[in-house]
């Protein structure tokens, strides 16, 4: 997915030979997958099952092509979204744009986000799932049974797969190699509960006995039973820090993003989405209030709004 943006596809060998998530539909992405399989003496045509952890195009985008070449069974989360792509992405796209337009971001960043929206429709094909997996299900993967854990937050719905005997977790985007799940501003009623749902899902994962977690992006997470609660606690600490900042003065989302993150993150859609997630969580918890000033949404302490 480019030199600085990759997605993990996890191969679990055994019966059935299973790939967890697929990457996007792009020649370089498929070539990387083929090369990795070849190192194991395998080909795409050998795949028997594909598990989709959540219906984001970077995680299911290549699934239809892989099915065409292998006949693999597809199971996972987000059956309707994956089948209806790209039309099914429209509510999330509208939500993100609405939040970005009122975040006080520069025109260049807003234009870049609109370009990303258009690109997303080209790097995935719709795919039909044979079964939608939900909380409490088990799925046979690589010769053993894995438990399905429902973990919404990063997406409107998502799943993780847990193998208790081997103490392994296929985490999708609920964990990133060096971070917890990111806020994606998917469609939901205001104020947005994305961050609070992420915290609930991380709490669920923290209760598991996990040695190694396979994240959706980035390196393996070792000693995951220790790392997951730390990730959750850091997000709570950050939320409290943002709450204290807003108590002192009003912030728009872009101002907050560029204050709490270094420029390489704070001036991007990733940092801005996270900032919006924290600010909206404060609204849900009734620790802040917001209003539109001009075209920009400002968040402030309860009962203290900036003058027009």
C-alpha cells in the first residue's frame, strides 16, 4: 500500500489453510502476498479460507480476486458492507467529510481527504461472504478452533480471533503494532462514541490470556497481555489530558491535533480523526460542550462558550 502504509495479512497454516485479511486490490499488494506465500511453498490457489476482521477496503479489498483464483470460503465481519462496496461506504464517507469540514483544518488537508475518498473506491472489489461471524462463534482455522470476539470501535463492527490454547490473537485494527485502535469517524449519531467503544473493546481484549497478537498494521505484539491494558490506559490518560486542556480554553479539532501530536501526525487525517474522537468522547461523558462558530466547531468546558 505504498512505502509508508502497509496492512498485515496473516497466514495460518493447517486445515483449512486460512488468510486473515487480504490487503487492497492492487498489483503491488497482490505481488507482495504471492511472494510471502511462495516463501512457505504455497500459492494463492492453495488458500481454503479467508477471514475478514472488519469491512474496511484495506482489509477485504483483494478478497474477491483471491476467491476467484482459489475458490476459498470467505467468513468474517461486515457481510453487507463488503458485498455492497463501494456504495455501502457512503454513510461513513459522508460522516468523515462532515467532521473534517468543521474541524478547522486547512483547505489542503480537506482536499487530500476528498482525494483519498475517491481512491478508496478503486482499490477494492465487493465480495460475498459465506458466513458472518459474531460474538460467541468459533471458527476452524489452521487445524484449531478460534473464538470470535466482537470488538467495535475502529469500525462500526469488527472481530478479533482468539486461540486460547496457543494464546494467540488475530486483532485486526483493534491493535496496531505501536498503538491501540485508531478512530475512523464512521457514521454514528452525534456525539461520536468511537473512542469509548474502542476503550470497551480493548478492555475485553485485556481480559484474555494472550502471548502474541497479530495487529492489522505494524509489527507483532509480544507479551500482549501486558501491552493491551497499557494501550487502553494510555488512551484514557490522553482523554483526561484533553479534558483538562478544553477546561482551560476552547479548541477546534485541528488546533487540538497539532497541539497534542508532532507535525507528522498532527497535520494529517490520522491525527485529526483521533483529536475529533477525544473531543466527541468528552461530549458523550458530559465533560465538555460544543458549538459552531462560523464554519468551525469549538469544544469548551461546560457553561463556558467563546463569545461570537
